[in-house]
C-alpha cells in the first residue's frame, strides 16, 4: 500500500489515490485492505473456515439494542450460544450489525465481541475466553443503510472444545439506548440450534424463546 493515500478535500471528501470519495467510504476501503494485508503470509492469503454460523440466507428486520449508558445507566449486552463440532481455535467472528438510534447519529465507541463460557442454564458465564473489537467506522451508519456482517478478529486465538457450549457476547462502552446504540440482527428462520440472550436493566441475563437466533459466523483457520 502506498505511504500516502489520502488527500483531504472539502465537504467530507478525500482523494483516495486518483478517486474523489466520501471519507467514510475511504476508511472502510482502507480497513478492508489492511485486513487483507494482515492476513497474508508468504505471498498467500490466509483462508478461514466457518465452523459455526447462523445465516439462513434470508434477512429479517428484527434487531436488538446494545449500549451502556442512558439515565439511569444500563449495560445492555446481547449474546448467542453456539456449540463447536470440532476442537479448534477461533480466529474471527462476524456479526450482522449496524449503528442504531436516530438516523445517522452514530456511536462514539467500537463494538466489543467476546467469547465466554456458559453456566448451567446456557447464559454467558464469568470466564472471558477472548475479546476483540469491530471499529465503529466500518459498521453501517444506520438501520436505513442496511445491516452487514462485520468482522472481529481475535489476534490471540480462542481455544474451544467440541460439544461444549459457549456464548458470543456483543457489548459497547457507550450509547444511551435511544439516540445512540448498536443493533444486532436476529431471525426465526432456519433450524440452527442456538439461543439468544440479553441483559435486563439490572444486568441479569434473560433468555429469548427458542427458535430465534442472532446472525453470526465463527471462523477457524483452514488446515
């Protein structure tokens, strides 16, 4: 990648190489390039394999809020159970998300994606196995812009065991649940055997009815 790529212009636009583009588009494009370069080794691109996923190919409009703030302050997290079919190391997780709240008022913090153990009820447990972030700048700016799968890359891979249950937890360190928050897409389509969870206003994990799942993809490296 060239050392100097961006030349800032007026009205929120930049020159990316020889093209005039909106700043947010340039940031997303450069982020994708950096991710690709980071995953390349020895001239070959690293290949990731989806181990577990909920992506039936149909995208319902259901979505739940993620934020930490408001009055009184609430820490509203969301979680999705999954059970690996093989022992492996998680290297990335995709979640289908967007900025929520009022149109184009975006969060001022990144989205945090965690992998945790689960307790006997299936709720996310106290053991944090790994944590990664998704930059706020690559997440779609509003519901109206559409939701998209965005990737959290675990630079320290997370070891998981076949047959054990785990939880993917999404949380944020900002937002108020009204004007600003993230949203995680969910659906009742398909047959994935998982379970959705949310924290309530007291921070207790509450399970959604069976048959509903958050869209996600969990990756391991190819052999």
